[in-house]
């Protein structure tokens, strides 16, 4: 019931506005026009007011005819000639014909003391009535065109929003298989070595799966849970690393009560462990996460070791770039630099 009332409210207000405006418009002759002389017409003062009221009612009808019929049926369908012809015909019927139907009055016959002498000839049209006609034409056309423009823009916004949501959904759907693929590769490597860490790795995987299934379906997730996901992933990777890898993982700030898009950072962390470790060379890895007020900072640094492994699914940093552009178009800065075989990522997001 409340939804119905909310839907009717705008129309209700529109009706009130229309009734008020037209009531004032139809009342103008009664308040601002000079009172006609008694000898103005054989029918007296009533003819004067009736003629004005009748003409103004025609103008009101023209407003709605133009707005509700001519513009949607003719102008919107590019039938320009028929639209212009219709306006011309209506101008003749409303402005010119009534003027020619008025009788010629010789005020000398109906005059008297204080009366008008002379003769009121017929004119081609009443200039004031013609100006009012064109004013109503401009108002009705302008309002209709502006409303149509707003409606078009609203529809475009809805379409873009749906397209954006669809694209984000597709990108997010691609992340999960890619992420799990890398995690399973880690557990597989541990199982081949018959490592005692394999059960712990499976437990870490279950935590990651719980996070993905329960949390990442929303548009935003608590930042502390996203950081926990990264921490679990790092702990899982540590189980398979050799002594040549040195990981520096720093977290600074209070991550509670702040939200971020889910699985937005994991691609950078994956990239560190995919290309930044070697079993023969010293492999320093730096991962820093900090939050100061609403400014979120994420940094990674690692050496680049050439591997034969390729990102077969095509998902990774490029996917994250797209998501950042879609979710935080004007509120992020991503800087990726490769210098002297060192890969550096710096991401700032205004949350």
C-alpha cells in the first residue's frame, strides 16, 4: 500500500500544479482586464468575460493537445511537416477564426454619456491572443522536450548501471576460479612433497573458500575481512616456499568499519608469489597494507624471475585495473613500475 501511495505522489503533485496554474490563467481576465463599458455588446458584460474564458479554454486545450498528442505522435516520429501543419491549423482555429466571428460594433449606436463613440472594425487577429498562443506553444513544447530528455538520460543511466553491474559480476566470477586454481596448485605441490603442512594448507583453503562463498557476493566487504583473506593466502604460500624467499608483510591502521570491493587486491599478491620467487636466488618480497583515515594504501615489491608459467585464464592485474576503473573511477591511483628487474605496485584508494 505504501509503494502505491509513493508511486501516486508525483502524479498527485503534478495534478495540483496543473490545476493551480490553469485556474490562475483562466482568472486573469476577471482581475486584470479593464471592465468593459455597458455598451460594449448587446449581451452586456457577460459576453466580454465569456469570450475571454472560451478563448483561454481553447488555449488550455491546445497545451495538452500539443504536449500529449502532437509531439509524441508527430514530432517524436519525425513527421515534421504534419506537426507544423497541425500547429498552423490550430493557430487559425484558436486565434484568427474567433476574431473574425466577433461582430462589428458601432459604439455610436450603443453609446451614450461616457460611452465609446465610433466603430470597432475586425482585425486579422488579436495580437495579444497570438502572443499568448505562441507562449503556450513554447512552454508546452519545452516542458515535453525537457521531460523527454530527462527520461532518456535516466534510461541511459539505468542501462549503463546495469551494464556496469553485469561487467563487474563477470569480472568477479572470473576471479574465483583463477584464485582457487593458484591455491590448489600450491596444495598440489605440497602433496607431491608429502609435506606435513598439507593438512594445514587444506584448512587455509577452507577459510578462503568460506570467505569467497559467504562474503564476496556483496558489492563491498569489510576491509578487515579482505585483509584477513590476504593474510591467509600469504600463510598458505609460506608453506611451500624455500629458505631463499624472505617475506616482509606489514599492516598498519584500524581496518574495522571500512568497506572495500571484494578480492580487489588478491591479484597483486598472487603476482608476487607467481613471478617473485626462486628456489636458487634470494627472493625478497614486500607487502604493505595501511589505512589512514579513509585513504587506503597497498604496496608490493618483488624481483622478477622469468618462468614458463603463463596466466592461462587471462585474469590478473588487467582484471583488477578494470574493476578499479569501474568501482573507484575518480577515487584511486594505481602505479605499476618495473625497474631493474624489480616489480613495484602502489595502489591508493579513497574509501
